C-alpha cells in the first residue's frame, strides 16, 4: 500500500519560498484578485485536497461567491517544497486548492457538497490514474465551525453513497486543522485557464449526488 514516509525520511526543503512561487503582488489569472493575504475581512478560507489540484481549482474558481483560489501543498513535512519534490511522495504533503470565499454569498456547505460530488472520496491516496499520498482526499479547516460543517457534510454524503447501493466503500477523506500552506509554482496557478492547458482532468467522481433536500 502507498503510505506516508516517516518525518525523518522526508526531504528537507528550504527556508525561503521557492523562487518560482507567485510574488506577493501577483493576481489571480481569471478573477484578478489577490493570491496572497491580506484578503477582505468578509472572507474565509478552506483548503481542499481531492486529487490533481489543477482540476479542483478549475471547479471552485468558477463558483459565484469565490474571492480567490490558489494551489499549493499542505499537511506534510517538507518546508517550501517544489512540485517535483511533492511528486516524489517524500514530502508527505497533499496537493491542495486554498479557496477564499465570501460566506455571505457562498455557504461552506455548498463548497463541500461540490467537493464530495466531484471526486471519489472512498479511494485512498488516489484519484483515477493519479496515485500517491499527494492525491489523498482531505478537508483542512481554519475554524471550529468549519470543522463541524465538514464532519456533518461528510456524514451526509456517506449516507448518500450507501443509499445509492452501487458498491462504494467508506469515505476516507481526512478532516484536519489547516497547517502551513506552501504556494506551488506560478505557472501551476489557475492552470486550466491558461493557454498551455491541455484539458487534463484526473478527478474521478462517484456520480452520486447529494439529496436535493440539502
């Protein structure tokens, strides 16, 4: 089985952010908003891991009520890792999209419903052909209210999978407090909106929707 490395076996990383990361004044490629804090006071953040971060960012940045999205790495050991280092598996990081949203315009519950519907949260450390601990399913919260909502929505989707009766197992999505977010390289930000995008999508949805009542 694919598992995380022991901390002492992980790559060391570096003290400073990687030179290819977006600069402090860099703007979102499609929204024109900030990629770095400070963000507007009426926004909140949540980090989501659901396979390839190019694909997941493309979903969330198109939702109404989103202020900004950016991709990077979190919940691992190596400081300021590069994309290539994360791909080795020896950083223990997850590929994540950090979503900055306006709660008054877009409820976290809706974001998490989309999260669960748009990938397979029952597969451990993989989405489709993308295999490795960097592709694990995860919700990383910043507040206790977000934590409570995450567990609630996870439970509801587990019931939806069981009601569908199509052979899906238990949801393996990890729910943890958000640790340090390390920005991925600038050319990875909003990848699917840029001219070099090849339309790749590694997400592997179950096809099971939330009940309409939610």
